[in-house]
């Protein structure tokens, strides 16, 4: 009998110990479960990160529509159309470096404005932002459409960025603080067709150095929109479009933009060249059927040709039959799926 009670007591002790161990096991509901990020990609949205991306080219914003001028109402229409059709702006730098953070199922677009004229960025007499300049229109559209990022690059030529000298530094700093960028459009808007090495280094090196006197510390001007879309006839000199030195200042561009006339390749495409990027005219006048609305219509009818994001900048998602079209960086993971 005593032996039986001893055995019972031992059993109870063992059971109590087991119960204590069970209590120490973490609650499974509170344990984070690792999910493969690829499982979060909705393939029914047909992501295709080998597709094309439009780099839109604007110049002036004015009262009358002209070849190189977009009216206030038409710029607003452009933004609304892009938004409704699922396009979302990204920075030029993010595009050329392949840092595509566009939301799953949407298509990135790059907005650019050439020359740095007053109608791009104007302060009124009371110091407030003109709601009818390009920056004012972009800021307001972002306020009412917060999922339409405030991303654009303004390429500035000559001195006095945005043509209000008393506000030049304030404007440039504010523009960058808002998340937008400035780029190089040469010192004198020179046609580079017959330019020499010295011409190119002065036009680009001088201007980049000058613009950086207005930027926050550490900000580098590293993108170029070619004036007139021109390149030197002597192709050996093209290296100076990318990098060179003016006096003691060295410049180097990660992106060089042409004038037209078609969408650019995916930054992951085997033929992608960041030093020769085409742009699309953001206009409806004299565009020879290769303007913004022509390509919007084309992509509506051929969605398989445009870039559709998977929502993850570290994963490149494409239909499996397009694998040979890409060059994959080691930092990226390739994810393919059968085309339906």
C-alpha cells in the first residue's frame, strides 16, 4: 500500500512538472510566422517587371497650349489620367538604380520638367506657392491623392533656378525636402553636336557645381537632360556626358535623358542603358502619334508590354517566358510564373 502511494506521488510530481513545462511553451498565437514575400504577390494582377516605363517630358506651364507649353488645366488632366489608369510616379534615380517601390499592380512613371523656368516653380508676392505653377499643381495633387507620390525631376539650365533670385536657394532646398530632385540641363543650353571635350566639361561641370550651391549639404546633381537631345558627332566624346571635370569639380551622371520618342526599358532589361534614356512628350500638340496619350492608349490595349510592379523592390516578378530578357542583380530575387 505504501509503495502504491509512493508511486502515485511520484506520478503526480511528474505530471506537475510536465504541466509546468507546458506553461513555459510560448503561445503559438504570439509567435511570428515567417512568410515567403513571394506569397504576398498577387499573380492575378499579372506583374511584369520586364515591361516599359514612360519618362514624361514637360517644359513650360502656361495659359495657352503650345508645342512646349502645357496649360494648367491640361497638366491637371494629365495627372488625373495617370492616376486613374494606375500609374504612380517614382524618382528618376530610383528608376535607373532599379529601386522600384511602386505598389503591387501599378505602373511606375517618371515625371521630368526641362529648363527651370518661373512657371515651373513660382512664389507669389506674399511668398506663398503659386497653385498654378508646376510644383504647386503637383503638391496639390499629392495632397488630394496621397498614394500618388510627389516625385519629379526639374532639369535646370543657365543661372537663377526658377527665375526668382531672392528665392532660388529656398526653392531648391524646399523642392528636395519635398522629395523631388533637380538635374543638369547644361550651362547655356548648348547644342552638343559640335562640342569639344572642353565645351562639354564646362557646360556640365560648371552647371552641376553651380546648382549644388543651392542644394542641401551632400546632395549631388547626377542626372542630365541633353539640351535639344543633342550628342557630340564625335562619339569618343560621349564619355564626357557621363563624367568629367571642370576646374577642380568632378561630375558624374547616373542617368542621361534624350528628347524622345518612346517609353524606356525596364531597368532590369538586358538592353537597358541609363546613359541613353528616351522620353515621351507630355503633350497633345505636334507629337506625331508618339505623345503621352498615344502611349497611354497603346498600353491600355497592350498591358503585357508595360511594367507592372510586384510591390517588392527586392523581387523581380515576370512571366516565365521573359527570363531571357532580363539581367538580374545579385541583390534581387527572380520570381517567375506561367503566363495565362
